[in-house]
C-alpha cells in the first residue's frame, strides 16, 4: 500500500484565515494598502476564496478601481451565489459605475434570497429615488421601516424624499423620530435644520445647530451654519468645514449631482472653448477646486498639462482615477495660487467659489498665477441685485451667492483687463433651478500659437 503523502490543505487554510483576519483588521481601521496586501496574499493561496474576493472587491469599491471591484465581487457571487450580501454589494459597485439596471437586478436577487435584508431594501429604494420615482421610493422606505423601525439611515432617506416631494413638515417628523433612536446622527441633524428652514422656522434651525455644537464643539458644520443664521457671515467657509463636508460626500458625489441635472462642468467647458478656440493641448491649465474631476474631460483637450487642487483628500482620490490630470494637490486654493506665480494660462473653477464670500484674495492670487496673459473662468451662484442687497450672502444650505456687480468690481480691481458675466443655471434643487453667474476674466492676450509656453506647474 503506498505511503500517504502529507496534506497541504490544513496549513494553506490556516494561512488563508490568518491573511483574512489581518486584512479585515486593517480594512476596519481604514488602512487600505495594508488590507489590500493581506487580501491579495489570501487570494494567492486560495484564488477562489469567496470572502477574500468579496472583501477585496469591497475595498476596491471604497478606495480603488470600480471596474476591478465589480470583477472581484462578481467572482465572489459565482463562488457563493446563495449569499445575499454578495449580491447587494455587487449592486453597490455597479451603481458607482452608473450601471443602474444591473445594480437593480443585484438588489432584487439579494432580496429574493432574503426578503427582509435591510441594506438591499434601502439601496433599492435609494435607486428609485435616484431615478425620480419618488413615491415608489417613499413606499419602499415605509415598508422597510415597518420591518426595522430603528433603522436610522432609512429614516433619514425617507425624510430626504419627503423634502424632494415638497413636504418638509413630514420630513421634520421623520428626522425627529430618527433622532430619538440615534440622537447624535449628523445627517439627521443637518436634514432637520434644513427642513425647519423650508418650513420658515429659522429659529428652530438655529436651535438644532446650537445643540449640535454644544454636543460636538469641534464639528465645523454647525459652526458654519450658525454663522449663516445669526448674520455673522464669515468671509469664506473654513478649511475644516470643506474637508469634513466633502470627505464624507466623496463616495456619492458624482451620483448625487447626476440626479440633480448638474451642468456646471459642461457649461464651463463650453465657455473655455469659446475663448480658447478648438481644443489643442497647448495650455497650462489649473482645475481650481477639482473635486472628483468632473471638469477634467472638458479641460484636458486644451491642456499640455492639467493640474488639479482641492482641500478634500476623499475627492482627490476619486479624481486620481480619471485619466486627465498630470498632478493633483491637496491644498487650500488661495495658498496654492500664491505659491505658483505665473504658472498657468487658464484657471477654471466650477462650484468652488460658492464656498467663498469675499473674493478679493482669490482674485488677486488668480491674477498673479496667470503667466502675464490668460483666462480665469469660474461659476458662482447668484442673488438679487436689489438696492441694499449685500455683495455676497451665506445661505442656510451653507453656500454663498454673489452679486454680478461685485464680481465685476473685484476682478477689475485685481488687475484683470476684461470681465464677462453670463446668467446661467447649474442644477436642480428641490425641483427648482439654482441660478448663477458664469464669469470669464481676461488678463491681456493669450500667447500666440508659436510662443505658447507649456512649462510644468505643480
């Protein structure tokens, strides 16, 4: 009888479990690189390990490559097609890529396996809301809350649907019920204050923000909104407010703006083309407040070098996945401009200066950062030109709006030779168009084609 060969299954399995545990620990602490290495080591040992495929797919969806996330999660589903969580998370990864029909099919498969799965019910209702099927979404959230009345995320989502349906008093009620279950929920607090403002109860909104600040004195969000409501308008939003707001928003930013008919990047791109002519990769271009890079596709055809700058690391991580940028910097915008004199031929900015009130420092820094000639093109939100209206206004939603004559004066005083302003709208919000100004300021003449400089900046 032949001698039995020693089995390698037990050591391999033990090693796989060790790598899985190590990856999960790093993942939970937000250590993406360490978690990725551990999951990859696991899959080198056991290429079809369903949990390893699933967790690495989740990691890629959070911090890495969306297409790779879908590939990994699809393999996990193939290995364990009866696990509803795998189908749900594959749906989320597909939704990040805009593949809505496939995402919906995944959510439905998850629910076929487990009809009371909270996250799949919530995600499918969110998808209905994204597709403007608001009453269906409302019914779905109500059904979910019958199953799980303490599910605060669903309560918040239902309140937001009520706001979008023009029923802020019902949104108030849902926010209050959610805060009974989870008093410290930041999203519910902010939505409650917004609902009070829509109900024309600013004093109650101010109470919400003051109580929030008392509970968490280091949170910049309530401090920013208190300034708007008390009339003590800061000259601009704080760096901490910008970072906190947009780091938390980065993962859903593109999808959220997509359902709001967001058009600022396309309008900005058309304005650039009208001034620079047919795209040629000749110019040094700065995407000022680049966010997730939505303007990149409109600016890159004109750029010998396209640089992006933003305060939010989360947004920059998304922008880095796009192919348009040669450099990305995490830095406050005015500081960055001051550090790069005579470095750009075009500075473009979509929906960044809505977090600035006073624009003198920005205008002067932008003028100095242009290399003797070039264009500054940007978008802002508008408010009325009535006599006595302030030059800029901080609204309860946290953004600033500006008067047209203020924009023109600040840019001319900063040294720009010509300032052009056009009335535009940027997106829908609560079923109304958000009105604004498209601004283009010229400093001298652009260099001729044979003298255009393309030296690196940033």
